[in-house]
DNA sequence: TTATAAGCTCGAACACGTTCGACTTTCAGG
DNA sequence: CCTGAAAGTCGAACGTGTTCGAGCTTATAA
C-alpha cells in the first residue's frame, strides 16, 4: 500500500490549491497570507512549504488554472469569413477584458507572465497553445488571401501579441482608461500592422 | 528662518537617495534593506518613512535618475540619411542593452514602469520626452519620404514601442537569450510594421 | 521670552514570508 | 512483526518592510 502517502499528499496539495483560489478570489493575492491559506486548508503554515516553495508559486499555479479557463473560450472561433482585423480584435479583446477584469489580479499576473522572476518552463506549453491558436488564425487569413503569402506566421503572431502588450501597458500606466479607448487603440495599431507604414 | 527645517529635510532626503543609489548599485534592490539605507544615510530606519512611503518608491526615484542618464545618450542622433529601419533599431537597441545590462535591475524596473502598482504621474514627463524623441524620428522619415504621408505619428511611436516591449518580454520569458537574437527579432518585427502584411 | 502647535526622529513592536529543528507517521527489508 | 530510514508536519524563530507612540526640535505668535 505504497499509495497511502501519495494519496494524502495529493489531497493536501489540492486542499492548499483550493484554499488559495478561494482566498485569492475573495480578497487578493497581496491580502491573503500564507497563514490564511494554511488555516483554510486545515494545516500548519510551515506545511505549505512542503508543497510550494514560495507564495508566488502558489499564485502561478492559480493563474495557470484561470488562464486555462480563459483559453477555453478562445477555442470556438474558427475560419470564418469575418475579416481578419475584426477577428484579431475579438481575439485580443477577449483576453484583455479577462485580464483586466480585476485590475490588481491582472497586474500581478502580467508582471509574473511577462517579466517573471525566473524563466518558467511550465508557462511555455501555455504560450505555445496560445501562439498556435494565433498562427491558425493567420493561416486562415492566408487562405482567404487577406495577407500576402509567404509571411512568417510565428513572427506575425509575436507582432500582434506585442501590440496587445502595448495596449496593456497603456492601460496600466493610465493612458487608456476605458474599454472603448483600449479597443479603439488596438484597432488602430492592428490596422497599421496590416497596412504597413512605409512609403 | 523658516528655511532651517526645510533645508535639513532636503539634506536628509538627498542622503537617503544617495545611500540608496550607492547600495542598489553595489548589491541590488532586493538585497538592500531599508535598514542598510538608513545606516548608510546616518539615520534611523523609521525616519526613512518620513521621506518615502515605501521601499518601492525609493526604487522608482532611483530608476528615474538612471533613465535620465540613458535618455541623455539618445539626444544626439538626428535627421541623418541612414534609413529608418536602422535608426529605429539603433534607438531601441540602445534602450534594450541599457535595461537588460543587469537582468534583475531591468526586470524590477520594467515591472514597475509597465505594470506599476499605482498610476505614476511622475513617470509621464519621462514617457513624454521619450515619445517626443520617437515622433521626431518619424517626422524626419516623413520628410525623407520613407513613410507614407499623413500617418498618426504618435500611434506610430506607440506601435514601435509595443514591438520593443514584445522583444523585452521574449528576453525575460527566455525565448531570446542573446543580444544578437534580440536585435534580429526586433529587425524582423520592425520590417513587418513598415512593409505591412495585408495582401 | 515663553507657551503651544507642528514637524521630525527613532526604539519598540507588528505582520508576514520563510527557514530550522524536533517530533510523528509511513514504508521497505529482514 | 520490528526497525531504521525517509517523508511529512508544525511550533518556534528569523529577517525585513512597515507602523506606533513617545520624546524632542523647530516655528509661530502673543
């Protein structure tokens, strides 16, 4: 019965995770202490460190869950006949509204995702799926003759992702304050990218 | 002699600032404690809080100084006849190498600049100068007939700044690991923006 | 000049993330 | 079964950012 230890371990891990999710949602990352989490999970605070080596790590795990949820909603849209610009704006605005829904959560998450404390190998599969989805979108556009053929679709994804980042930066630094402004800005940037600016 | 208090206050403030700069350079933000700073400045650690309300605030101040230095170096380049792409890459790579010179410093700074804890009005003049500089660059390009006329130069600046952000994100998430890769990626993205991708 | 208000300073204490060390439970081999 | 090793648990303690409160210094005005 080697499994007893492992089963308990799995249970405890889950209890911590659940407690964290509950408290992060109720309060926030910053206002939730390790002790709160431990109490909620019914264990001592030191024990938490047997499962996660840092408070941030718990948060990252929590984010991964949240992102999976958000990502699931992106799966539906497919090679439709709406134009590329609209589809791109939809794609990124969905993510934008999700991330900025709770300003503090988004800020913490973005800091950790874009400028992580350490290179986070675990985040890469997620990025991968995300960029795959984007590439697929461009692939459709290529077939629909909306973009010129032979483009590097990966770099195209990076390009639009960067513009999305720019909008997020504008949001968090206070230059954009409403969803409408954000969408308008995004549209403007995306159009520049599609049309090009060189003479 | 109303000035006595104020003069002392100014001195103490400067002492804290100097101490912080010295220690942040010698060690790092994280490894420097408030107590270290206080000791170096010859005051009690509580006193620091009469001048800065948080450790981050001291860091922000320090960053502003650093950024001013970096910015000064950008002033020189002017309406030359080198092509726009090269000038843009030069402009942003200078900033990139500066920021990433010390990985930890850059990370901390970017987190605070791009996703600040609170909207930081003090940062705006700096941004302003920065974007002014970029706009000037595009203005030259417009005169040199390198870009099509009538573009929104501000949004053009935002566009390229966003791409720069994308490169930084790639750096900190581990997708780009050498300066050469970063420059190559930047060049590729910039070219896309200039040439456009629509059919 | 002196009384009072306002501002400044710092030792002590608090909060919270994290580590240490000792105790308990589980597991594997004889 | 036993027994010794490994893994898990937690109270106590540490480090550091931040606040409290009491005492001291400076400014003001009668």
